[in-house]
């Protein structure tokens, strides 16, 4: 019997895989890819929004898919995601401090130059 005349519930012929198996494998590959890309973004201390945007524009991954994988990862690793959030806030504070330090230095140099 050819594959075009198969009935529901029949076992596929040798060498053929059922359509649902292929779909499941593709879903697993996609989820794994998204997970790996999220990890890459996190290693660069990107925010969730930055990662979602990067995956959308660079890999054509739907934001809803990224959010779903992110949410599942977060559910499985609550402590990690909490500490990651702390690290992101710390990164922002260091950047702000560095900016303000640079502004302070520039102002100090300018004031010294005006006095001379």
C-alpha cells in the first residue's frame, strides 16, 4: 500500500517515519536551538528583551517561542534567574558609575584648566 493511501493508525513502511515523529523532532531541535541562543545572550549579559529581539532579527525566531522557552527555563532554574537579574542590575550600576566618573573627571579637568 502506498503512503498516499495509508489509513489512520497504520504503521509506516520501513524507512518512513510518522509525520508526528518528525514534527516532534523538529520541535525538540527548535527548543534546543532557542535554549542555546538564550544561553549565548545571557553569557553576554543581555536582558530578556535584548535576547528576544536578537533571536527575532538574527535567527527569525518568533518572540512568543523565545518567551515560552525562557519561561520554562526560569521555572526550572529560579535561583539562577534571580541571581542573573541581580547581575544585570549590577552591570547597569557599574555602567552608570563609570559614566558619572568620566563626567566628573572631565569636569575636574575643565575646572583646573579654567583656573590656570
